[in-house]
């Protein structure tokens, strides 16, 4: 549940950067493409970014890591990113959103990654879509975008023929696709938990169901504003996003809608599993109670009878009767059988009702 | 819960097909109809599809099975289906939706089928409604559409006199009708489960209630976007769908609304059944506890008394009193009866409160 | 939960009638009224319906029972009812709705009736409002409309001076009034159940609460679309319904809104009752456990002590001590009292905490 | 839960009055005010109401009690109140609403009063706002409006300078203020119940929580339409209500919104308390079970051992061993201590886990 | 839950002030700023406020404490604040809202502060935004605004160059930032509670979970109208708020949205924890029951056997058999082992099912 919040101190002025703790120093990759070619290189010197773009070319500036404030301010100066926009790009976690700025359309997106210890990390990516360039700020490098970069380099599909808006779409679509493995992992875990909940003999089951519930809560919490954001991109006319790209985004919108509906299902099933586990635990207690009641109810009166004739009174005529002992044993037997029959009649032993 | 997702690898370019595993190779059926006649045949050679339609005739191209990418691309080329549309038709599962494409209106629909093992399958059908033809892509052949095909062949009703939009309506209406048997089966199962939950002696009851809850969750998950889709078709003016057909679709819209309301009721009842089962299990534990308490509370003190006089102390004057034994027996009797009366007074045995 | 659905076989063409099983053959009553007079008679020959209405007169054709397809088709032919509208009138159950047809405004309404066995029946009434006539199709004859017919015959109130729209309003208002007794019956049952749930000693209580929950679910399921329908009638300008009648319908709209809010309350209270019953059952188990624990915890150690001195070892010096027996009895007494004091201290007996 | 409904018999014509049972005969108070003076008197003869109002004066006709149909009809005739409006004023309970009538704006409001027996009564007040007069119909006299009347008489504030709309606002605001004490009383009761629920030793706690839940349900049921109504008054331009008065009504709107949010909180807390009580009851059962298990598990085996050597077999060599008795006692002691240690290790006694 | 409401007596006229109990006497601070300078001083004499502002300067009047009605009326007279607005500023608690008044835009905001005893206080701040001045009314002095005052004095950022609307934004943003520590504290408490709930051996856990639920309920109750308010400020064009400031407010809007989503998550997790605790308590009862059942079921029959041969009948032939005693001991052993095997087979001891 704990969430890390790198907001600057309360009351500080807008435009203050709060670098996320542990974020590596920025590594900047530049892809310049035109319909015919694409060039991909690491930027060592920020001055490279100031060189004018060749006619008919577009640029993708991928900033990986946010660990150096000076570099970030420099990049934002070169491309004319307003301070408020840079603040939102850097001060994670932000809520997913679309915001218009002069010269750029800013899209903040977050995606879930399932860590080995079961925690869900939700790294943030910020897209600044300009008329001829796209700038992405990644909290740290996750390799999400390598497949898209490859497609751009290889010139497959329409990507090179289109501008930064299409590239932004392709990256956002990739990012949304990363929700699927998380949903699938949670779904698989729930399937496993279902059997365990019905067996109800492993006390860890509850802990694990609770963990999944928390994971699903995180997924829904970040997914909900994400869906809003993509719906907005897909439906409202916004600067720097062409009509054709909006058609593609409607597809992405359907994917995130589908993911959120799966998230709702997961939540409902996880809540149901808690109930199943609770009921099953009660049911097993019930089963055990039955045995205890059976044993105790039968033997306690019999033991009492035996206790009677274990007393040492001087005058107990029965003790001297010839067949008293076997008669008592028979009586005990009858009482025991009688109670068994009564319990069976009440449906406490056997499967009386099921036989109907 | 497990859901199969045949989406192409993350980051692949839009328009990539991911043939669902196990989908049979496409079998294409062509129906060409005019107000006077209808001809229905299996297409062996895709070239047949390229022949121009006779004046005043319409065509229904039914693609059953998606197992051959080349065939699908060829069909889409012949009818001018955009790659993104074909991707949505093939890459199951998609969320139900309506999407305009140049030359076609695409409708994605999913329907539930209850398998023998209790799983709900949700095969997908894609409709491409053009001005003079309708193309349907079925994940595999389920025979859903045979009755409509028969009506078209027999010329009953207004079907032959109308265009592809009416045919699409008739097929969609048929498809929505397939929700009813699933709802009815779940409703019947819940009726059975109700008795079992109130009997509360079969540990499988809980498993079965949970299964129904999951089935209802799946039904609602696919039905919700389906309802949206049909509402959109019935109310918004869309290309290739006539006003008269929209009137018919309003009827279908009412059916899916009714189904979804039944789904909500089913869900509520299933949740209620879990509670009923839990309460009943607790109640039965309570009943059993009462017997145990009764037996133990009565006999434990009596056994203790017997134990006292079973001790072997040398100096126990009572042991030598003439009527000590019968007196003790009477005392025990009085104590036992006294406790029974007390328990009855507390309402733990008998039906004291009900008699009021 | 089981619901009967008389829809025609899947895939049949629109306009197919599915007569509800057990629906009696139609009995047609005709009321012809003008401001001055009203004539009410049973129609034996359908040809009567074809006679032209006198100038300034209006007609109400009440079709009771749907058991003869030919008659229904004939009526619909005479008044120009489209097949799709007739289908909706006959193929019960439909969702409540308002639908415009050429020449008629169709209103489908359903009302709840509480049967003796606790089931809620939801018979359907279809109103076809024309410019000079009103046609009603009742699934079977329930006598709902007799009071309105009487008012029409007696010429009380403004009814005779108004047209078919006012009559339709009066009938719909009557129909909505029939929701009240059902809500009241459920409310009364819940009041009774409250006491039973708090007593928690009747195992049937749970079954009865569950029944009410199901009844309330049915009520809400049919009431929700009914409210939508009446709201639509009261607020949107529709053909064949005058502005003055819309004012009256707003009143009906308030009634159904009030009913639905009562339905929501009933649902919430019924859910609460389940919890009350569960808690009370647990609480009583707790009470019983306390007694068991008390008895067992006190007497089990004492019995053990007695068992010690019941052993037959040759060398047990205490057995020969003069006052060992009374000393042991005193010890036992002290131990027993000590445990009672401890239990009281823990708050397990008496009402320690309440005295604070 | 039981609600009284004084609607006229089903099927009766609109405009029929159903006097609420027990409503006292109407007592009519008339206040005539102008900016300079206010005159307040009881109306003995209805003819007084027909006298024309002096120029620049306004009138408030306060009808307290609805117990005489003739008087009500006469009042409605004098002021031109339509029958449907009078019906809504008299036939309680109505849902809170705003309705335009020719010459009047009708506002129906209900307020909660907490009776001594814990029931919530919801008396109804109907306001008929005309251009120069305000008529109020109160089910019975509660004294709600006395403070406002006093202000009018004393000429404090802007009240005398304004018309009937401002007076209506002042009365409605007073009425909404009467929600606060009910919310506060319920809130206080919940605070008390919280302690009781955590103590979990008073079986009445559950009954009381359930009562509060029902009271909160009633509060929310009447408050919800009330909020709608006041929002409508405050935001939509309606006849007979000036723009300046609408500004004041926005304040009232905020109050009822705040009340409804408190109502939602109360509901959530009450639901939470039920769970707390349930859990606490279970927890205490658990505590008691531990003691029982401890006692039984320790002494049952020991008693068995003692039972062994209480047997009367002729050949039991141990009985004749010199130190058998003390050895057995030591063995018993070791077994008992061993079990205590084991239970402590399992965390069943002491506070093992808490010490971590 | 208890909430303090300082509204004036019911029925009092609008514009009546109800000073919150314990509110200190007002201390007024005045900041006058222009792009070049800012002067901050405490106002000792209210006449200072009447001096005209120098050209190009703006003023911030910060009223801390509401304990003197005369001062408040005087301030409102000087700046032309309408009585209704002053009433809303003083009569706490108000619901967060935005209200237009002639010459001012009023913003009411509330923020949560977590007291040491776990209570959430929700002090209220009222902003009156005028064309050249900003007036803030604080219930008491919390020091929230000191950082902003410092920035204004130091001339950092754009603050001095902007007008009262930007200052109001900066203060509101600071105020919303004060939600974060509360959310974080609740989140941390829930993380701690999670472990305790899973250990389920501390009866206080439930009390603490319930406290967090109540705290979260308060947070959501005040946060919900706050979010509405800020959304309204950020999106609707309102007087005295510039377009540029609206852009900044959209950022604040995102923060409060994020806080509310965290609040929803907290609520869901807290509800889940109650269930976890309940289930865990049941589970532990179950574990303890198993031991009791095991001990009792094994030893009760054995003790009965021993009891049989402890009877003192004269004629019990077994007692005289040579090897009867060892044979009985062996029999007892076999019975005990048999029951252990049976219990293991039923899965009541060991981890049978988990080994699968």
C-alpha cells in the first residue's frame, strides 16, 4: 500500500523538480527518421539536440532516467517545454493525464509491472508530442520501447511515413499492451488460489488472496485515469494529433477498456474467494465439531455409568447381582447405538440429505 | 478465469494478425440474394468472390474459421477491408464494438456458450457491413446462423427484399438470442443451489456457487460492451444501416438490456446464496454445539460426583451410611433435571421462543 | 428465479408470435365513449370493431388473454398495428418500454403480483395509443382495470371529456398503484423477520429472508425499466399524448420513483437482516460456548483429582491420612470457586462490562 | 420499516383526497405583511381569505392539519389551486418535488423527526408559492415555523421587504435545518454503539445497530429527493422565484448536500459496526475456546492415566511397586507442563506473537 | 464521528454569525505586493485596511481566528463582502464550494489534519478573491500558508508578478498538499495493520482497523466536495480568475483526484482487512478446535474403557484373567493409533492436502 511520493516540500513554488530517489542519470537516445531512413544514436552532448532537423525528418528524443536536474532543464530549454510540464514529467507519481501546452501536447502514462516479490511497480512515462518531434521521459529504462524502435529502424509498416503523433500512438499502444501480462499473472494466481481456498487448509491462502486484492486495487487505480486519458486522446480533437492517428487510438482505447473490465472481474472474483475461504473454514470447523460432539455425546454418559459402579459405597446391591455386569454392558451398548441413530436422524452423521 | 489472448507480441506493428490457436482453416460460404431468389454455396476458389454482383443482388460472405492468414488477407483485399479492421476481426478476444471504416461498418460481437464442463466460451463474430455485401468472420463454426440462412433461402419474411443491413440485424438478433439459454441455465443452477445452500450439508455447494458467480461475471463482462454496441447501432445514424433496420435493432437492444438485468439479478442472488450457505453452516454448528453443551454440562458434574465416591480414602464416612447410594443417585437425578430446566429456560433446547 | 420466456425459436423471423403457455383465448371488451355517454360491451364478432366510430367518440378495445393467434392478427389488421408491435405485445415477458409506431404509440408495462406461494408474478400489459382509440393487450384477466372502467361508465371526473391518452394515463396510474400492496407486503414480512432474526432460533428465518431478497430483486428488476418508461412518457413530447396528460403522468412518475426508493430501502434492510441473523447465530454460539467452557473447565480438573485418589496403588500414603478426604473436598471447592472468580474477572460470566 | 400510505383506493380518479388518519382539523393562520408592518392572526372564517390584499402587501396562509376535506377544497377554490396540486398536498406521503401549476409553484418537502421510541417520522409540508401569497399545508402542527413567523413579526432582516418567495426560502431553510438534530442524534448513538460493539458483550448492541441502520435508511430515502428538489429550485429558473432568492437557496442546497454526505458516512460506519460486532463476537468465542482447549487437552489425558490405575484387574504389577504412585504423579506433571509449553509455542496462550 | 456544528439556532435569519467555540480572536496580517516589492505586517488597527492600495499593488488580508464578531463585520464592510458570504466564512463547517458574489469569488476549502489521538480535524479556510485583493479567513492559525508568504516576500517564482488569483491558487495548492501526509499516515497504519490482521492475536487490531475506516470516511467526505470545487475552478470561466491561473489549477485538480483515488484504495483495503481479520480469527478457532477434537476424541473412549474395569461388580470375570491388563493396554493403544490414522486421513492433522 505504501506509495512513494516525490513531490517537492509543501508550499514550494510550482515548477520545482523533485527527482525520484534512485532514478539513474539521464541517458538520451535520439532517433531521426524520414520516410526513407532512420538513424538511432545515443546523445553524448546535449548540443546535438540543438542542430536543426533536416527537411522532412522527424525526431524522437528518449530521455531514460531523471537523475540529473541540469540535463532535464537543458532539454526542456532546447525544446521549449514549460516548467510546469517538466515538473509533471519528473515529479512522479502523477495521475495519467493529457494536457495541452504551447507547442506540445503532454501525455502522462503509467504502466504496471509485477515485481518478483509480488509488489506492483507503476513506472511513469511522459510524452511531449510536438509538431516535428516527440520527447519521452522514462523514470528508468525498462526496455518497453525497444520493439517499436526496431520497427522504426527496419522501416516496417507505415511508421516511418508518419509523424511523431503516430510514433506516440505506437509507444502508448505498446505501453498498454504491458498491462496484459500483469492481468494474466493475477488471473493465473487467482485460479491457483481458488483450489487452495476450497481446500482451506493452508493459512497462507488468505494472505495470498489479500495480496492479489491489493494488486488488483493498484491496477485499477492506475488504469482508471489511464483509460480516461486514452479515451480523451481517441475522441477529442487535440493539437499535434492527426485524425488518422485518432482512429488507431480508438483501438488502444478498446484494449484499455477490456483490461479495466478484466480488472473489475478479477476484483469481484478475489472478493468472492475471500468469502469462499471464510465459508470453507467455517464448514470444516463444523465437520470437526460433528466428530467431537459424536464422541463426547456418546462416551460421556457411558463413562458416567461406569463411574457409578466404580463407587465404593458399602451398600450397593447391584454390585452383587450375578448378571449385573453384562446387563450394564448391554445397556451401554444400547444407549450408544441409540445416540448414533438419533444423530443420523438429525443429519449430523452420514449423508442423509444428499441421498434424497 | 483464465482467458486466452491471441494478441500479437507486444510492440508489433498494428495490422499484425494473431490467428487464434486451434482455429480451423477458413471455410467460406457465399449467399447471393435478390428479392426473387437466393443462392447458397461453398466457395472453393477465392476468385469466385471477385466476380461482380448481378444488378439488384446482395452478397453474404460467411468466413468460418480463421486458420489461414493468406486466405484472410485475400478476402480483405477483394472487399477492401482495411488491415486494422481485419486485425480486429481475427485477433480474438476483442471487446464488442462498432467502428466505421471507409466502405464498411464493422461490428464486433461476442456471445456466451456454456460448455459441458461449466466453462463459458465466448466466441467472437465480426460483421463487415458494406453497401451491397455483408462479410462475417466466425472464430469457428457454431451453427448459430443456420436458421437465418434457411429463412433467406426460403424467402420467408422481408429478408430477401432488404439489404445487407437487415441481414446483419437478423444475424445479430440471433446471436443475442443465444444469451438466453445461458442465462436460463445459470438461473436453473441457482434454483438448485438454493436448496443445497439451505440444506448446507454438501461441501461441494460452495464450489458450485462460486462457479456460477464466475460464470455470471463472464456473462456480464461480455454483455456490458455488447449492450453498448447495440444501443449505438440502434440509436446513432451510422453509414450502411438504414433507418428501418434501426427500428428493428431497438428491439434487439431491449433484449440485451433485459438479459443484462437478469444478469444483475443472477449476480445478486448468487452473492446472497454464499451468505445463506455461510449462515446455514454457522447455524448448524450452533445446533451441534447445543447438543454437545447439553451432554457435557449435564454429565460432567455427575461424573465428578461418581468420581468422589470412587476414591479409596480410608476414612470416608458416607461410604458406610446405609442409604447413601440411593440418596446420591437421587441427588444426581435432581441436578441433571435442574440443568435441563435451566437450559430450557435459556432457550437452548426446545422451541421456547417460537411458541410465543 | 426461474423465469419463463416465450420467445419464438432462436433465428425465427421478426414478427413471429409466441403465445404464452396457458394464456386463455382472447376475450375482447369494447368501450365507446363520448363526453355524454359510455357504452361497454363484450365483442363477440370481430367485425364489430370495423364499424366506424361515431363523430366525437373514442374507443377502448381491451383484449384479455392472448390464446388465439388468428384473433390477434385480425385485431392488429383492423387497427393497423405493425407486426413488430404485435410481437412485443404477445411475446411475454418484454422489458417495459415506450415505442413509436406509425399511427400508434406503444407502451409496454409490467406489474408485480404476489402469489400465495410467495412467488412474484409479473404479468404484462401492452397499450397501443392511437388518435381516437386505445387498445390494451392483457396476458390474462386480472381485474386491474375494472375501477377505471366503472369511472368511465359513471362519467365521474374528467375522463369522458378526454381522449385515449387520458384513459391510458388512468390505466397506467392504476397499474402502478398495484406496486404498493406488493411493497407493503414485503415491508410487513421484513418487520416480522426482524424479530425472528434477532431471536435467531428458527432455522427457517434465513430461508424467508432469502425469499424476500429474491422478491425484492424481481420487484426492482421490473420496476427499473418501468420507471424509465414512465419518465419518458412524462417528459418527452410523444405523438398521441397531450401536454395536459403529461402533467398527470408526472404524478405517476413520482409514484414509481417513490416505489423504487422503497424497493432500495427494502433491499438494504433485507441484506442487513441476513447479517443480523448471522451475527446473532454467532452470538448465541458464543453464549453456549461460555457455559460449556465453564462446566468443563471447572469439573475436568476436579474429576482428575478424584481420579487420582481412585487409583489402586498399594502405597498411597494420603489414603490413610485421617482428614485427607475432607481436606481434598475443601481443596476442590477452592479450586472451583477460584476458576469462577477468574472467569468472572475475564468477563465470561455475569455482565461485568455492562456495569461500567 | 412499515410505512403508512394514505393514497385513495386503487383506480379512483385523480384529485381524490385521502385525509391522513389522525390528522387534526385544519387550523388556519394568516400573516399579512408589507415592508412596514406584519399582522398575524388565526382565521376563524374562511371568508376572511377572500378579502383583497392591500396594495404592496403579501400574505402567508398556514394550514395546520388536514382533517377536514371541505375546508381544504374551499381554500383551494379561493386561491385557485388545481385539484391535482391539492391532492399532492394532502395525500401523504409524497416524494419531495417541485411542480409548476398555473398561478403557483408547488414545493413538497419532508423532514425527519426522531420520536422517543426511535422511530423516524417524516411529516410533509407543501408550499404553494404564488405571486403575492404563500400557502403552506402542514400534516400537523410541529412548531417548525414559529421562529420564522417571529422574525416576520419583528421585522428583523430583509424578510418583510421581500415577497412570498423569500418567505418560502426562509421556511424551507428552517425545515432543512431540522435534519441536523436527527443526524447528530444518530451520530451520537453510533459513537456509543462503537464502544458497545467493541466490548461485544451486550446482545442488544446488534438490535441497536440495526435500528440505526434503518433510521439512516429512512433519512437517506427522504433526503435524496429533497436534495434533488432544492437543487432544482436553486438552479433552474422557475416562476414565482426571484433570482436573488435562488442565491439564498444555493446555500440551503449546500446544507442538504452536506447532510446527505453525513448520511452516507453514517451508513458506512453503521455497516462497519455490524462487521466489528461480528468479528468481536468471533474473537471472544476464540478466546473462550482457547481456555476450554487448554483445560480439556491437559486434563483429559491425565484423567485417563488415573483411570488406568483405578482399574480392578487382579494382575496389575505396577500397583504393587513401591514408588509407582509418586512416579506417576511426576509423569502427569511432566505431561501437563509439556502441553502448556506446546500451546505456548503455538501461540495459543500468552502473547507470543505480539512480543515480536 | 461526532461532528461539531456551529450553525446559528434553527430559524434564525440568514446572515447570522455563529462563531466556532474556542476560535481565537482574529489576528489580521496584511501583505501588500507589487512586482518589485512585498510588505508583510500585522494589522493592529482596522483603519489601516481602508487606506487605498498604491497603483499596481495587490493586497492579501489574512484573518486568523474568528473569535470577534465586530472585527469580522468591520472587515466585511471595508471590502464589501455580502453578509451571506461572511456567514459561510464563519459558520463552520461548510461544505467546500465556489460561489460568485458581487465583487468577489468565494472559495470555501477544508483540509484534514491528523491529531495525535487519531481524530481527523477538518479546519476550514475561506478565500474571497477580489480584483485587487485576496482575503482569507482561517478558523485558527495552523501555519499552512507560511511557505507561500515566504515565497511572496522573497520574490521567488512568478508570484509577485501575478495578481490575487495566482496567490489564491498557490494557497489552495498548498492546502491540497496537506492532504498527502494524512493519506500517507493512513496508508502506513494500514500496512502495519495488515500484519496484525494476519497474526490475528491482538484484539485491538479490530479497533484500530475500525478507526482507520472512520478516518478514511472523513477524508473522503471532505475530499469529495473539495474535488468538485477545484474542478469547477479549473474548468469553468469564473470572474477574478485568469485563464493562466486556470492552467495551474488543473494541476491541483489532478492532485486532489489522485488523493481521492488513493482514498478509495485505502477504503477498499481497510474493508478487506476487516474480512482478513475475521477469516483469520475463524481459522485460528478452527486450528484450536482440531487439537481439542483430537485430544477429546482419542482419550474419551479410552477413559471409558478404563472406567469399565474400575467398576466394583462382584462378578467381572475379565478382572481375574492373567493377561487381561496388558491386553487392554494394547487394545487402547490400537484404538488411539487408529483414530490418529483416521484423523490424518480426513486431513484434520498434518498437511495432507498440501502435499498433493
